[in-house]
C-alpha cells in the first residue's frame, strides 16, 4: 500500500492517498492513477460467482419493478445479460417483461 507514485506535476515523493485520489502536498495537484481506471469492475452474483456478458441467471427473490405493480418472481430465468455500471449492474430483457435492469446481488448464475 505504500507504493505511491510521485507527483506528475512537480515530481514530489510526498504524495498521499485520499480515497481514489492521490494528492501532492507540495503543489496541491490531485489526480487518479491510470491503473485505477483500467481496473475492470468485477460483478458477482449472490453466490460470489463472477458474471459476464451473455450469462444466464435466475432471480433469487421476488423483485418489484420500479414504477409499476409488476413483480419478477423468484426463479425467473434471465438470458443473455449485459453488465453495466451503476446501482443496478445488469441490463437484460426478461420474457414477458421487456428491458430491465437488475442488481447482481439478487441473481445467481446458472
Ligand atoms: Zn506536486
């Protein structure tokens, strides 16, 4: 954890980390590392299995669809998921429901 980069502006080695930011106390420069940006987000299902685009999952609990009275029943099969960024990290189409976004914590990979 102590392998902090030098400041890209003034090359100071007294940089420190603050959350996702690196901060240089000498010139006040703040930046994030490229490594951080390149790091791939790993999205896992409720069992901790890594999900990928195209996977088929099932819903593990009844999910109420926002803004409607529709409920996606536990056990509903969801084919060909697409992983996205955000609070709901799965984009998909469910037969009979249409386009939908789900949370990975409420599904499991088949
Ligand atoms: Zn600096």
